[in-house]
C-alpha cells in the first residue's frame, strides 16, 4: 500500500510539479494505495472500497473511478506477472454448520477486544518511544528483533506465514498463544520506533492467530470439528481488521476475495460488525486516523474540533471540480437561508471561517430553515457537485 501510494505521488510530481495542496494529487495517491492493496492480495474490490472507506471515508465518483482503474490494472499486472494465486490463499476451507453459528457472537467479542488491544499497543509503544532520543529508537527495535529472529523467526516479517499456521493449526495451542503475544508486541515495538513499515498485514496475522486459538480451544473440548478452525481464523482476522482500521466493508470483501467464495460471507460479516460494535463501546478510534492526528500534532498542524446538534442540518460532500472546490468560504455565493457551521475533513471536524479554503473531499455541515430544505439542497448541489462541462 505504501509503495503504491509513493509511486503514485512520484508520478504526480513528474507530471504536474510539486504542489502539496493539489487535490488531484491526493486522489492519485489514493488510487496508488488502492492499487497496492489490490496487487498484494489479488483483491481489486477491496482496493476500491479501501480508497473510499479507509482513506477518504466519503463517497466520491472521482475517487471511485481512479481507484477502480488503478485496482483493476494492478490486479491484471500482478496476475500476469506472478500467477493467479494470491499472497493469502485460503484454499478450500470448510463451512460452519447452523449449530456452530452461535459461536460467531463470542468470536465477534474476541475480535473487537483484540483489535482494540492492537491499537492501544501500537499507540502506547509509540508514546514510549517519543520519550527517547530519535537516534536510539531504531537501535532498540533492532536489539529486540535479534533475539526474536533467533528463537521465533516466524514472528518476523508481515505475518502471512502466521496466517497459514493459524488456519491449518500447524502448531499446538501453547505455541499459538506465544506467537500471538510475540507478534503483537514485536509489531508494536517495530512500528513505534519510526522505522519504515506497515501494520496492515500484522493486524491480519494477529487476528488470525486469535481466531486459531479460539478454534483450537473449542476443538480440544470437543465442541468444534478440526476443519472449522480455519473458518474461525478467517472470521476473527476480518473482525480484528474491521475493529482496528474501522473499515468493515473492506475487511469483509478482502476475506471473500481471498477465499474465492461467497459461502463464508455471512459468518465473516457477522463477526466483523459485532467486533465493530465492541470497538465503539470501547471508544476505539481508527488506527490510521489516530496516527495522522499524532503526526499533525507533532508538526504543529492543530485543527479545531466542533460539534453540532439540532434540527435543520444536512451534510453534503464537496466533489473535485465543483464550483466551491478550492475557494474560500467567503468567496462562494451560498444560497440564502443556510449557514455553513461545520466542515468534516477526514477524521477531523473544522470550524469554518471566512478564509477557510474548501477542498474536494470535504463534508460541509449546513444549517438551514426546515421549510427550505428542498430549495437549499438543490442550490447546494449546484455548488458542491462536480461539473461535467
């Protein structure tokens, strides 16, 4: 994902010059990230949805078109160059019986707890590293990696081998628990050091290990057949990703595309949404949004947060190429009877001022008179929708 986004940014700089506030470059970077996800997992639908749900968290035809073209192209190239088998090939995994569907509720609870714990671990170790000199952080991560690589080499890397181990129950219950704890802590210490690396695959690995542990425990007590352990691993893996990144649709599509069948869509979706509910109860925020907020705070880019309640309020997305795109609030001729009281940009909410510059992808929070909703919405659409001319 990072390689795809970086490649897209490089192409944008070569084509149009270095302009940091150019929204078209942001869309191109989003398409590159979607292409990277599509190529890595042979999952073009997941790449498209990740661009909408995970990156911009809003629907825009411009984002969808770019992500779709990039994801399909990347999927074709990866299949043509490296074969039809994806990185995570679940193969033929069994199907849960109707009696075993009752276990989806505790699996969702486990996935929600594991995803929330993963986020807190990542952010907690990053906070600890911030108290140390910058030069010492990678050295500490390397010092931790050396003994881990000697005694638990499977923990190194992204974790695709751990997913296969959990799915097929290649090791005992004790080793699964050890790998689960080691992978979570090792990922947190490595990522928190600031060294380049990703957390998408490690989150999947930790979730699959948790699912494998649940399946093995039930199998030991005779409540679950051995072929259902793989289904448990896939379900909890999906729920953990949905909890940590807050992308349930992307997580479900990813599991479905990698398994190659819609048979497991119901149990996977049930676990994902139960886990999402647990994360909301635990007030777990999306990991990428939290990391972005910390980065912006470190760079001194504070954003004001506003809350809005009451009737007569609507939200409208601002699309690229719209009349209001790129203009300051005071320079737009807003329809009478409405007031822009909020602006949602990603995970942040901004109190708009007259000199606030609008960007494509923003969500405008509009206060209006209840009797004038239809007229205001029509007029606002003219300002916020992309022009086709």
